[in-house]
């Protein structure tokens, strides 16, 4: 489990398999091996273990023996009822009682004081999205505090410098424990404290349990309810959290008028240049891209990808770099599906700007589910690459639909996985439509709400003012 938590998935497999084989009914062994199998794209094992896990939960009845962090559950399950149970279980493991919500009265004589808490103030996807919002905040109405627990080894890079330049107050809590950090934040006398992490790696939700601010908000980092830690509101949109989702959120949902996801409209307007061969791609034939992490690739979606490759002669599937075991498992799965494993091409890791440049060589991006591409999808759309997705049943599974609506391409959202497969094949065979969609996306950089950072920031600020007014009305 320590190896798995440290990202050493290949090394973790053997001892986890041994533990499971010794006690297959032990829920922790089942859960941990299941996560390992998902991370390695070992589809036969992952599918079998998922079936065992679901059956075990059915036997549990009303009280589930949940042993996984809720962030893991989003990767394989689209049941929002399970997500919130898993969230509450994850929060309970913090072993910190949540303090009662204090009363709130807004001081109208001053600007609204907003604190953003994160460990991702570095070359990270979260800051790639948020940098423009920090820069566009209306300083006449908002006083912005960047509360940082980024690890020392990650403190560097262009994005971090933009963050430091944009926030009025930099507050470093990395060396403070949760009690000390909460005290330091309480001394700032904030109106609203925003968590950008949720139940993801390196979060500091224990601080929020201590309620250092009268209003606490979840945004961006976690696609679901951050239940059980004292979060009062979540900023979302009408697609990722429709009315049917409300029973599964501890937070009051504040929906933005467009997509919930912010983006940086100042990024370089990359264009397709140079040879595909530079990136290990064939010069001819369709390039389908799927740059999501391995853990998001579920067997049913991968099977659909193989059907697409089979139907589109000469096409390839472009994936991000993965460890050797995962690459071998994916190639084996392709072979079982009757697809030449050589048609899977793995891109090396690189910087965000370089990745955007190479991404322009893709023709069509294929989304994952039940955990969609988030930043991955936004990157593809910015690079002029149409993304095909299908409707989901949870926040994480609806993100791509939200982003596609925000660039004016709702027609790329299929109703089902089967329709998704057919849509991808049809688009691959229609060069005229591909060109039209690419031009639409290139134009969207200047016209679409998804990439209008100033407009998004005004909407986001309106949401913050709505939250402050609502909290004041509650007293």
C-alpha cells in the first residue's frame, strides 16, 4: 500500500496480489489490488475485481465497508450515492471533528477577502487553469490571498511566478501543521476560504475542518462533493451538477452561467507545424489522441477505441507515456481485440507548452469515462482538436460535455458509448467536417466563453458575491 501510494504501481503489484490471494474476502486487499490493476490497465483482472467489489457492497446492505479514498472511486464508478458515502468515509479518516459554522456578517466597508488554498502553485494543471483568474480578479472589489502548501521541490517555473505576481498576499503554510495553519489563516480575517484540492493527493482538508474562515468553498480540484470537512458551498455549473445531483452534495451548489472550468486565454495560439514523424506518428492516416492518465482508461472505453481503429484503416491511437507494465497490458489488450499493438503510440512526457504544440498533430481526441478528461480536454480544444465524449452520470463524467458546450460543440457529445464509437468513425471518414471543426476551435480561442478568462472571472466573482450574500442572510 505504501508503494501504491507513492506511485510505484509496478512494485506494488506482487505483494498486493499475494495479500489478495491469501485472503480474497479481505476488503482492503481487494480494494488495493483493484486500484493497482486499474492503474496498470490490467483489464481482465480489474474487471473481475470490480465485479467482486460491487457484489461485496451489495452484501453489505446499508452499511458499506468502504476502504478506498473517494478520489479513487471516481475513476471506476459513476454512482453519485456511492461517491458521497465514500467521501464521508474518507473525511472520517481525517480523525478531526468539524467545528460548527460561525455566524457571518459582511463588512461592506472593505473589499471581499478571498483566500485560495492549494499545493498546486507550480507547473501543475490546476494552476495552468487558474493563473488567468488570479490575474483578472477585480482588485477594487476583491482582496486575494494565495495560501500555499506547495512542496519545496516543486516551487519554481513560469506558472508559479505568474501566481506570485498576481496575488496580493502570499501566505506560506507548508511548514505549519493543520492547527498552526488554521490559526494563521484565521488571523487573515477572510470572508471566503476556497479549497482547490478536495480529496486529491496532498490536500489540507484538515484545515477546513477547523473552520478558519466563516465561509468555506470547494472549487476546481475535485469533481464531486467534498463532504464531511466543513465545506459550505461548491462552485459548479448546470451540466456537471444538474438538479438530480443535489441530494448527493453536502455543499450548496452555486452554478456558473457557462462551464465551471476556468481557462487561460493568454496561452500561445499554437498551430500545426512540422512533421508528425518528429513525434513518432505516421505522416498519413488518422491520429486519435487519448492523453488521459492510465487510471482513467476503463476496459469498455478501450474496447470502443479498438473498434474505432479497426473501422478506420491506417489510424493510430496516441497515448501519454506510461510505465512498461501498463504499456504491455494495453498492447496485449489491443492484440486480443485484433488490432496491431504497433498502432498504439506513446508520447514522452514534456512541458505544458511543448505538449500543446505537439497536440495540434492529432486529428480527433477520444475522451474517457466515468472520469473524463478535464485539463486534457481543454488542452485539446485549445489546440484545435475536436473531442468526442458521451454523456455521464456524475460530475467527473460530465466535464467534457460542459467544456464542449462552452465552445459551441454540443453535437460532439454522444448519448451512449455505442453512439460515441459510431460518431468517431463517421468523423474520421469526413475530412471536410474535420476541417470545419478545427477552424471552429481555432476561432473559439477568441470568441468562446470557455477561453474568455476575463468574462469567466466576472462570473466567478458574481458567484463569490452570491455566496457571501447567502451566508450573511443565514447569519
